[in-house]
């Protein structure tokens, strides 16, 4: 047996014992279909925070799976991931779970396996998803359990084997990785070269994007062109090229877009904020229909503003607002129905609010909550199903706190902007920004601690403050706001 160990690499010997074939990349994708369905960002369109977290985690998961398939790739680092799962399943005993305010289950786990099969099983088990379908792939779906049934204990090589062969002890590597937590400096050391390379590759496309955006904005006299999702630069350029072709083919359709904002998103229409939404999966025919309907949308937009004003009068002058960063991306029709239903309920209840007693306060309507709350920025978050009497009591009880939060918001926004400018200048960053799911308080804390450091790695880079470490496809560096 001792000579057998000398002749056979550990990986091959383990495979012989377990008698399972290697899982291919295509097999892994098929096996993970239930997982992708449960966490796909498209199912979280009304929940921007959960969508951003899942998008970021999927990027890092795909990178991990790609590395597993690279021949001769031996350097693995434990990769912590967090996903919001769309459906609630029975809790798993070996993962950390919590529930967001929207009711989705947050699942956190760490990948540290070195083969596709074990990784796929870990992902499915961590999210409490079935692994029975893996049997149809003709691979050993429970390698760890079968190994235990054979020898009644996990296979563990004597330490002399590693000292004799020169192979690295995986248990020792894993223990060391757990002991040494990722720090900002160590992560930048490991990823700076990759980010610089990707950034240099993306520079021509970035210039092309700015040129296309400027030309279209000037030609159509648009207020702005934005993107709802964090698509890559190449993807954004192709979307602007598509809009440019439509302008050339049907210039008469675009005479009503002056002063408007165009947002590239998942579906076409007009948003609750009055912006033109162009679905990135739609063809020119769908976009043409949207531009043709702009006069009708304008009429509905006026009716929406009138409804908001009527609700404000019934609630003592409190202003009804719509915040894209905090609310689902609703179409104008969807939002109008919400306003109309809420107005009729208020009108029938005839709440005794003194006129203009709540002027200066703000509220947003939400269709996926059941209890009113007060946001840290001072605006009330009111469910459309909220009982009028409960609504009245809550607003009266929280009015003073809301005014104080609004004042604090103004100071916080100024502080945040100043810290971003100071940090950008100190580190010679080309750009410093944050994900929508990162609050102003978190951004302020992050920037203050960054300014205490000396970070020459960041010169000329694009730095995004997020919840995880990652290098985006165009070279943007993402670091968690609470970095160590």
C-alpha cells in the first residue's frame, strides 16, 4: 500500500476508491438548474437589494466553477457566497440563514472543494435543494456518504504522505485559509494585476460608450441615459448602437423625447418616475411602440401627479414620492393602479388630518409590505393595504422623528459627497461609486477608513463599494464597505 501511494497521485487514488467519473462543465450546469432558477436575479426585479447581492455572488460563483475546469489549476481559496433564495425551503443545518424584510431567505456558505461534483453538491445542499436529479448524470451523487459506508470514516492520509510526496495537505490549507481572513491589502495584492489588465482592455469601449451617450443625448435632447442593471461596457455600447439605428430609421418617432430620461432595463414602457424604459431583450418593434405611445403616457403621467396631489391633501400635506433605488421598478400603469386604490381607501375613510399639518414630510407607497415603517432618511414607507386608522396613528407618532431624519439625511448626503470627492482625489481614482444596496451611512464609514490608509494600488482604477470582493469584467474593483 505504501508503494501504491508513491505511484498514484492522491487525486487519482481517491477517484479509484470512490469509483465516480469526472463531472463535466455541461453536467454541472444541468445539475445546478434548480439552483439558478431559485436565485436568478430576474426573479428579484422588485427587490433591488436582493437582486444586486445575487448578481454579485453569481459572478464569483461562475469564476470559481471556471477555475475548477482549468487543467492544472491547483491554487484554491475558500470563496464565501450569499444568495437570496426565491422559495422558502426547510432549513439546512450547516449554513447560515436569515430572512430579509421582503421575506426572502438569505443563505450564506463557503466553497472550498476542488472538484465540480463536490462543489455542485455543496451548493444544492446549502440551499436545501434536491440532489436526486444528479443520479441521472451517471455520476456518484453522494461520494462522501459512499466513502463512509465503505470504511466507516472519511479517508485521511497520514502526514508522512504529504512530506514524502510534496503534495499539499488540503486540510492544512483549509485550516490556514480560515485562520487568515481576507484583508483589503492582501486582496488588492492578489487582484490588482488582473483588474489593471481588464481595465486597459475596456478603455477603448469606455470611450466609445461616452461618445455614443453624448451624441444620442445631444441629438434627442435627452435629460439622461441610464441603466438599471450593472451590464458590462460592451453590452451598454450595443444597446446605444441599437437606439442609434432606430433614430436613423424612424426619426419622426423621437420628436416627443425632449427632456426625458431613457433607462435600459428588463422591460419596455414608462416607469413610475416618468422615464422611458427600453427593454434590452426587446426588438426595435417594441421600442417603436413605446415611442408612439408617449403622448398617451404623458396624459397618464399628469393623472398620476394629480392623484399624488389629492393623496397629499387628504394626509395633511405629506408628499407622495417614488424612489427608484428603494422601490421596485414599476411601470406607470402599475403605479397608477396602486395610487388609485390607495386614494379611494383614504377618501372613503375620511381621516381627520389638519390641512398642511404634515407639510415637509414624505412617504412612499409599497405593495409588498403589511406594516408601516419609517426609513432612516425620514420618509414613511406605507403599505397600500395599511388600515387607515393604523396609518393615522403611525404618522402622528413618528412625525417628529421623521423631520429629524430628513435633516440628518441632508447632512449625511453632503458628508458622503465630500468623502467621495476627497477619496477620489487622494487615491487618484478614475471613479468611486457604490452599489444601490450600500447605504449612505455604510459608504461614509467605508470612505473614512479608506482615507486612513495608503493605497497606491488604486491609482487610475474604478472602485465600487459593495458587499463582497470581486473584479468585474471591465476591471472595476469591488470591495465590501466593511473591509478589514
